């Protein structure tokens, strides 16, 4: 019986010893792996599992060996006392393996989070290290970019043709660009440039309520007392944190003046066409009335009342014909008889007979002619008519003693100018806008027809020129004529 059980006992003993050897080898291998990668939680977990299994293998194998030895020495009853302890050790080792496996999932999550944070810290460390190495280069690049941006906006501020003004919230000036310095006199408050203070207050209120204001037409005071119309836009600079206001001011005086000239030209063209029709229709009846009046006057007795009445009729009909003739001159579209002429000679002829009459009224006529002046291509008689009309108007505008200045010069290549300026009463803006309208006059009734400036305007236009007026109430008026040269 003992011989027949020998193979089983041999397998049990050899298997138990091999189990102990293999479990210890596995444990030793895991110890080495864990020592090489201490941060690897998987190796740590397998180390605990191998340790528990090694204990289980030793306990289990030792129990089998002891059992076989006790059976061999024929004391089996001892095994009955040892067996419960061996089973308890086996159970505890399995509980240990199960516990490690159950808690490993949570440990694994924590370990992954730790590794993720560690990688983030490592990346942050690398980024900080890179920034530390390249900080000086980055600062230089940012400084250069900031300098370029500042230079760009500074050039926009300085080279802008429009006026740029930076003020505080109450309108006190902080900065003004060169264009503003060229247009506006030095003042400490933006509102001081406005001719209408209430207009400025309305703009500031609109900015305070809405944060911005669109193009608003205002009148500003410029250098040398000049006033000009402008469009003002404003916006609050929120980014500055100081409540500053940025104003953009565009001078539109020249644009508006050009529009007014175009409107005047169109209006005069329309009135000219109407005047031509009316003049032709009226001129024929006036000629008939004048003819019959003169016939009746010849047949009337010299001392009779009828002849005196006919003389009155004749006088007024002749006056009407002169008005009609002026209308025809104003409306006539036929080109003047142009030829090269010396403008100074033409002016000299006009001043020869107008200066004496002006000096009798206590008015001094001062000529300030250029040394040399190119010839103009014009109808000299028409130009004389314009100059005489302007000088007569200047004489009427001066109440008492005063001066009339006649100035010539070269405006630009191909253009000469004549300026007739007086020290008279001047004109307000409303009167200035209507002076070229037919039949508009500021003279007393019966003194002027209101066609002088209209006809003068038409003559200068037919010569390809321009006529401008600058006038200030109480300071006088200046008419400037621009004419092309013969070239």
C-alpha cells in the first residue's frame, strides 16, 4: 500500500517545493521590477499580489509537506491539529489578494490623476524654463511691436488733414494735432473755439448720454479771427479709464462754399433764361411806347403841360429800356469778344475816372499792382464794366471817409487775380449769400437796379473765371476776381 502511494506522495512533495521556489522567484522578479520603476503603480500592485500568493504557496506547500512527513512517521493525529491553522493562513492570503484587487481600481484612478498632474507640472516647468530663456527676446519683440503701433498711430495723429482733439470729460484740451494748430488759435478749452457756446454744450450732453455724437455742423473760430464751418464728431475713450473724449473736426467751409457757388450758378442760369424771355417780350412794347411818346412830344407845344408829361413818360421808358438791356446782358450767352489785353492798362483806365469821384467823397483809392502780370485773354470793355461796378459799390458801402484797395497778382500758374477791398459797412452771411441774385440790392429804392453784380458775375463766368467775396459786418468787403492768362 505504501509502495502504491509513492508516486502521489512524490508529486505532492515535489510540486509543493516547486510551488515555493516559483512563488519566491516571482516575488523576487517583482521586487526587482518595482525597484526599477518605483513610480509604476502596476508593478506595486503585482508586487503585493505576488507577495500574497507567495505566502499562500508557502503555506499551502508547507502544509502538504508537513502532512506527508507526519503520515510517513505515522503520527497523522498531529496533522489534525495543524490543518486548521494552514487553512486559515490560506484564507487570509486570498482575502489579502482580493482586497488589493478591489482597492487597486481607486488607487489606479488616483495614480492616473497624479501622473496627469505631474505631466502638467512638467510641461509648465518646461514652458517656464523656455520663457525664462527667451524672456528677453519676447520683451524686445513686444516692445518693438508696441513702438511700431505707437509710431503708426502717432503718424496718423500728426499727418491727418482733419483736426483731432483730445479733451477731458468737461472739454479741457489734452492734445491737439498739427492740423488743429494750423486752423485753431491756442486755447485751453475746446468750447472756446465755438462761436455758439450752446451748440458745444449740446454736443457734450449728447456724448454724455450716448457716448458718441455723429457729424454735427458747427461754426468755429480760426486763426486771425477767421470763422469756418466744420463737421464735429466725438466719442468717449472708454479704454483710457480717464473719461477722455476724442473729437474729429473736418473743415467743410470750402466744400460748402463750392456747393453754394454751384447753387448760385444754377439759379442764375435759370433766372437768365427767364430774364431773356421777359426782356424780349417787354423790350418791343417799350420801343413802341417810346416811339409814340417822342412823336407826340414833337407835335406838342413847347411850353405846354402835355410836353412836360410826355418828357416824364420818355424818361421812365428810357429807364425801363436800360433795365431791360441789363437783363439781356445778364442773360446773353454769346461769348465776349476776347483778345489778349494788358490787365494793368485796363485797371489804369478804370481808376483814371473813378478815383477822382471817390476822392471827392473822402475816399482814398489805393492801387497795389504787381510788378509784372501776364496778359489775359478777355474782352477789355466787359472787364472795365465789372471793375467800375465793383468800385462804385465799394464807394456806396463806405459811409464817410475810408479806403478802397485795388490789388493784383498771380494766384497760381495760368491764373491772375484782382482784389477790390473796401473799409465799408460789410455784409452779414444772409446778405452775402444773395448779392449775385438778380434785382437784389441793399441800396435805397430808386438808387440801384440790383443787376450790377449779377451781370458782373455772368461776365466773369463767360471769361472762364471766378468771383469770390469775403465780408465781415463793420470791417468791410473784398471782391476777388480770378481770370485765366492768355496762355
